C-alpha cells in the first residue's frame, strides 16, 4: 500500500512527457547540454570518464547538476561550466518531494539535451530528471534489479526520451564506465574505446595542501608520504582496524614513509581505531579534518602510495594515476570496480559465491571484506611499492 502511494505521488510530482519521444539532436546542433550526476563522490569521479571527453570534444554550453559536496570538485575540474549543487542525498522520499529543488531547477535555461549519468536510479532520481528543462532526455536503462522495483519509477519512458541498453564491459572496464561509453557514443557520435576517470589538480590547491601538510601534519615540503583512507560510505564495506593495521605494519616494514590517516570527520569511526592500532608500530599521522575536498585530491595526487577501501579514494587515486591498493568487497563487484588494474593499481578481493548481492549480505557479517587475509593486502602494498 505504501509503495503504491509513494509511486502515485512520484507520478504526480514528475513532469511527464506529453508527446512522442524526441530524437537525440545531432552533435553539431547541441548548443546547451545539461548533465545530471546525483551520486556520491566516488561515482562522480567515475563520471569524469564521460565528462572529460565532453569538455574536450563538445562546444556546447554545459550545466552540470550534482549533489553536495561534489560541487567543489566539479568547479575545480570544469571551471568553464555552470555548476548547480543540490542538497546532499537523504531519503528518496525527501529527494523527490523537495519543492526547493524543483524551484532551483525550474530556473535553468532550457537545454537541447539532458544526460542522466546515474544508472542505479530510485524514483526520486527520475522525478528530479523530469524537472530539468530539456528538449530531449537520455539515460542508460535502470540498473536496479527487479527485486528492488519498489524503489524505482516504473514508467521511466515517460520521463526519458531514450533509455539506452547497457553495452558489454571491455577488459579492465567496470560496467559503470561501459555505461558512460554507451552515452558517449550516442551523444558524441563515436564508437569509442574505454575511457577512464581523469582528474587535474590546480597549482593553487596543491600549494594550499602543502602548507597544511607542513603546518598541521609535520611533513616537510617535497618529502614523500603514503595516505591511508579507511573510511567508506557504509559500514558493510569496512575492513577491520586490527587487520588493516597488521597489513600496513607488514607491508610498510622497513619503509620510512610516514602514513597519513586521512578522511572526513564522519570517518572517525574508522580512522581513530586504526591510529590506536598503529601506535608504536609505524609513523602514523592523524590527517582527518585537515583538508578540504579539493585539497584532499591534491594530497592524494602527491602521495607515494594510497591504501584504501571500496570508496571514493580509490577512484580519486586511479583518476590521478597514483599508485594504489584497494580492499574491494563483492556487493557490487564489477559495477564500479575493479578498473584500470596494473602493477601500480591493485584491487584485493576475496571471491565468493554470493558476490553481486548489492550489499544485501546473507551472512551475519560481510565475509567478502572481513575475511581478506592481511598478508594478501601487505603483499600488494610491497609489490606496488617495489614497482
């Protein structure tokens, strides 16, 4: 009953198409394009595989619509674009029925084309997409499985003019990146090879980061360091602090690199236990609450090595071509990672029959993360450092 009421309200709130589907305009006829990316930080970083080629190959005036805190990264990476930052994601209910968001989007100049980069869409995402003034709306078909149909808008074809089928992933390409490639092909008119996330860090952010690194963390200008980011968007992805400390102690043995334990204030639940577990074993520095998000990108860009969990930090490191070791669980294995694996970029996982559960864990705890042996993480650290 509740689901029927919510979806009825969503239909009432959405601005549904009244006529036939509009054709995707030819590339040379797209003067204004709106891009919607209503995701967390890591998903936004992955989307640069679409956004960077768009910035380089299209002359269209671009409006990029994101959620907090991604506006700061969007303005850093695409200074020539108009950036619209919506409130941070809460519940689908609040997202779909926010009149403030609707008014914010209604004031935008009408785009020739809207591209929704989010494949895993709940009903609020579709409703918000319908509020963006656009002549044609394009997205990849919704990736939510049928068992989660209760959170999706059942008739997205009334909002999007074109729901493109996903295309097979190529070697080294996560499915989310393949979706971006499908959209790139449809809009830019190319049969493109895989494109991977790419970030650039302005000199001003590097200078600000280095000053904080010296003043707050005691790291001299130009001195090497490694960054460890144990925080994740969900507790189900977290690697136990004791095991991570054992892996770091083994992996960095005989190495004089200081370890910066970095994250947001919300990451204290993982950073503080790790700092306690490393006390007296390695030179670990508390770097939480020190850097802004753009400065955090600069911090990772200058790192000798990044060690992280399944989180935004692995995507930032990959987009910056920084050596990285990531502990990867199986909840959405293949959707967002692994990608770009090589001698300097390692994903450590524990394959299980229940992989692909969408983090609906059937065990009493996430064995695919917590049972990864510290020795395997340590070995990956040593191999990347040696490479």
